[in-house]
C-alpha cells in the first residue's frame, strides 16, 4: 500500500475518481469498493489491449491512500463529443468516423472475455421496475437472437473517443464483452438518443448502410439493451428507457 498526494482531479463518478499524475491517469475506486471491481476491470481492459486496438495501456493495479487504484497511460486530446459540438456542420463526417472505429472494434475477437448475453440476462433478472411477464418476453427475445462473439465496447459514445496528433483512442472498456455487434450498436443508439434522437438516427442509418445490416435487426435489440440500462437507476433516463422496453417489435 502506498500514500500519494493527488490534486489534479480529471473526472469523478459514483464509483471512481480519476486523477492526473504526470503522464499517467490514476483511477481511484471509492472507499468500500469490493476489490473484484478494479481487478475485473483491469483484467477486461488488459484482454482488450491484446487486440492491438488504440487504447490506454494499464501500467499497475495497486492500493493508494487505502483505495484500490488502476494506473494507466493518460490520453490527452479532444473527445469526439467536443469536436462534434464545436463543428456541428460536419456531424455526418464525425458519425462516419465513429462508425468506422466501432467496426474496427467489432472485427476483433477476445475469446476469454465475458459474454454480453450473460450480462444482459443478469441485468434483466435484477430489474424490479418491470413485471415477470415482461422479463420473460425480454429473455425469450434475447435467447432467440443470433449468438456472435465479436468484441463489443458496451459504452461506445463520442465521449469515449479521444483524438490527438498521435491518433484516435477509445477509452472506458469496463463494460466490454464478446457478443452480437448489433446489440453494441443498439446500446450506442440508445445512449445517443438520450441526447439527440436525430443524431442517433443518423448514426444507426450509417452503421446499417456500411454493414448491409437490416435496421429492424438492430432495433430488435433496443428493448433488451434499454431494460439492461435501467439497472443503472438513473432517474433522468427512466422515462425514455421504459418507452423502449414497452416496444414489442418494429415494422
């Protein structure tokens, strides 16, 4: 265990605080956090590192100031989200770039990564805001979906894409799993919809055009990923997510 003075806070969430220390980012987990959380995240991230994708490299897992910590390369630059806000006239170009990055991710396979389907089953079963009949419908639909083993980011948004003069990097791999790429796309669509339905639609259309994927096929994943997202219990999202959960099928 080591002691360290941490002053430069980059970001904070319910579970972690991220600090800058020189050319490193230190993700400090909140006190009381079970050690399975940082160790599982580090293991997942490390397995994705092996694909050769442009992501930060983990340098150390340790305990700092009595809190579990993951130390990794600090990636400086602008997020794609910031660039989109600064230059909305070229939104389609940026969405095109975003889809290309996601397709590169989906081209990778990480056999030892946990399965996305198992995570979705667990999340749906944990829900207490939908009844057992709706859960059964969701789980039946999920079971009928094609079972793929592509690398899925799980939280692929413009905020998690950083661009600098050395290249383009994707961060925040804690939710990475192996599974169906269209489920990953449905999750991104959902997260984009929480901010802009128009941008979300343009994103999905681009993905479907580039991959020759039926839009309905991606949309069929929406109730499932919306139900799973409800487990994060974000009040500001609940109304929209429940609308997606209640959609049975798309024409």
